[in-house]
C-alpha cells in the first residue's frame, strides 16, 4: 500500500471549547487524512534535485499543502494579571495542555478545513514526544514527514483575564536538527503550496524548496527589519508573506511598500494588526484592510496569527480572491481567541463559511502605492 493510500480520511473528536456561546454554536466535526511512520534525520548537505510544478485543483478537491516547522507540547496557564507579581506559589486561574507550535497549529487548522496536509517536523523520542505523536496520529497528521529527534520542543503560554498572553517557547531541542531535504521534497511532490515557518531547522531547507516550483508562504511573526539576516532566506523565497504589526518600525502600509520593493518574488503581503484586524497588499498596488470581529468573548489570543495565516491560505488557494480570503481569515482568528486552548478549536470548511456569514467583518480597499483614500469593499458593501 502506498503512502498516499494510507493517507485516508479518519474522523476524530474535537475537545469542547470554553469560548462564548456565540462561538460554541459552531461545532466542528473535523475530517482529515491519516498517515503513519517516522524517518530518521539525515546528515546535512543533501542537494535538491528535480523540479515540481504546482497544478491548480478545482472545485472542492482538497489542496495539497506542505507545512514545515515546529510542533510543540504547550501548557497554557491563566494568570491574574501582567506584570506578574512574584510569589513562591500561586494557584492559576486555569490550565490547559495541547499540541501546538506554529507548524502544528497551522497544519491542524488546514487539515480540519479539509485540505490534504503533509506535516514536516521534528518530534523527540522523550515522554513529550510520545504525547505529541499520539495527538498528531489522532488528528491524521502523523506521516513520513515527522522525523525523530532526541528531545521534543515545549512551551508555556501565560494568559491574562483580558486574553493577552506571554509565550515562552523552548525550541532549543529541535533547532539544530538536520531535517532531511529528501523528506521535504517527497512531501512537496504534487503540492499546491509550501508553508515554511521560520523555525531554525527549516532555514537550511528554504533555498532548495524555492527551486521545487511550488509557491511558498511564510509568516515572519515579530519581524523588525526587512534586511534581517535570519529571516532573509524566507523573504527572498516567499510568494506570500505574513507578519505581525507588533514590532514593525513603520506604519503597515509603509512596510508593505518597502517589502514589495525589496523582495520581487513576493506577490501578497499581510500584516496582522491584532485588535484592529489586518491589512493586506498585492504586488499590483491594491490594499485591503479588514476590521477585527470577535463572535464571543476574548479568552486567549495565543495562535491568532496562525489562524489568520492558515485561513487566508485556504481561501486564497480556492478562490484567488485576496479580499474574500482576508475577511474569512479575520473572522476565523476572532473566533479562535474565544477559547482557552485555541489550538484544540478548529472549524470545518462548512462551519467556517457559516461563521463568515454570521460575522462578516467590515472591509475597505485602497492602494499602498499612491496613498488613495480607502473606499468600501464591494465584498461587504460597507465602508
């Protein structure tokens, strides 16, 4: 039996969320594919060969998406406030544990939405790794791209009552693993998109991945400089670039203009604005701004950027409509943050469509290249 034949749909249960009533009304019966097995990490230095051409898939056929990056065991802890006041012991408001990390979260979102997701990551042989593998298997994401390392990455997220969070990721155990390019290349065969997170072990793979002929998307997260030496390989290779506004040295529109000028391969670029939504620019000068929408209460903002990124990619791959994709993505991110453990709350494609109909964000259009005043987006009919 081939690996693709083993990648069959297998339903799984989604843990009940702790979000607001409006969020809980949309329940997810998540479908997906299942694969098994791991491969050992190969020595560094393998050269990529061949070229892969991504062909468009029409209708409701699942898009084949490779997601490369860290998958971590995470403990989320409800704290009284920020900054924390020192005490030798303190009872948390609540705790929740799950398997997350940028690649893990993005893969789970896309898989729940019905896409053919191929996860490329490193999971340790330790106790945390046993749990991570079990969860990936339950969610249909444990495949040949999951390679074995000595230790697993883990993290802690401290969450205040207003939903603000402080992440403490510990990626050292996987940072220096030599992930085999052959595993990424095999996963990318016939793929529609490569999602290459900026995990350290992914960095040596980016140059070869750019020569595979498959579009590349990256989330640069808290980037501060377009010439940042660490993130430069991703920015040079990416067709789609996302990042957060939190540490940008200039207004988002200025950042987009500079990004398009500096990196000619980039076709779409988006800046997540947190409570203010998101803004997206296209290579041809169009600008789309979508205001945030929160269907319920704000409980935990961890992973909101992952949700924005993943949902945008899903809709963009199916429609090539950047405005619609951004509106849907903002709605999904707003729904995600209404849960104590956002990674455990995922929507199906039908549920995402229902969410967008019920909570359509306001959107405006303009241009990033001439300073034109924004106007109402015809997709919403609202200014």
